[in-house]
C-alpha cells in the first residue's frame, strides 16, 4: 500500500463483486480545449456489491507534460476541477435532480447534490467517501473509484440511472482540457444533459441478467 489511497485488488474485485456487465466508453475532448499530451481517456462503470458503482478511468499520454496532483491523505475537498481530476454525474433517468462526484489523483474527493441544472450544494457527508485507487506508470494514469449510491436520497434501488463520466486534465502550463461522453454546443459544460450519455440498468436487474 502507498500514499495514493486505499488499494483494491482489481482482479479480485471484478471477479467477486461485479454484478453487471462492464460498460466501457471513450471520453471525447472538447474541441476548443485540445491537449496533445493526452492520447485518449477511457472510462468504465459497473455495479459492484449491492448498491455501489465501480467507476474506472484510464488516461493514456505523456504524463511528463501534465500536472497530476501528488498523493495526499484521503479527504473531502472543494474546487478539485481546477486541476487534474475525474468526475462522475449520477441521475435517475427522467429526473432533474442529480449528483456530482469528483475524484482527484491525490486521493481527495468531493460530492455535490443538485435539484436541477446547476442548482445545488456540497454534500458534507463523510459516509459518502469513495474508495479511490490510483496507479501511475510512464504513459498511463489509472483511477478507480467505488461510490455507495445507496446513500444518495434521490437514487432508488430499482431506478435506471443516467451517468456522465468526465475528466479535467491540466497541462504543465496550467491549461485545462475537458473530456466527456458528449459535449453540448459552446463552452464545456459537464452539467448539460448531453453529458449524461450512459444508461445503466438497476442493480437488481443487473444481478439477474449477470446470473443467466
């Protein structure tokens, strides 16, 4: 174990806890915020245990050209999106309310609750702390996070979810590039409905389908 946060044996987690098929997608860089040091970012999500989402991000690129926060003790922090971080937006399909989670390579995290588009507040609840794992190599950065969605009031166990998976990447000059499943016209906006582009079946249905 090292300071990048709580380590989880990925193979064992996927073998023993994976309750739905893996949804793997590529993130798209916003056309006005290109970063040549990043070749691609992939994300995946699946149900893990009864009421948790396992969300994994993999960045392939020249890490020497990027500013990646170093390891810190896991804690809740604000404004993580001002530097390199990965994000997940979670909503019930058809509902205006949604949640935002930020996962920093430092091991820091944040959670926010929104009643509708950009109308929300931070969630000061340490029981929501995700289990974050970070692995760093010469040309690859992996961040895995496990989020307990059963502790979110707006998320019912039988609900079909809509997710937005995103990333903010900072280069050595301080310039930010914005990555998401989809981008609306205009400036980057992870809160826009176009970013909620991944549908996820309810946990119970996922379990039944996975046992067939």
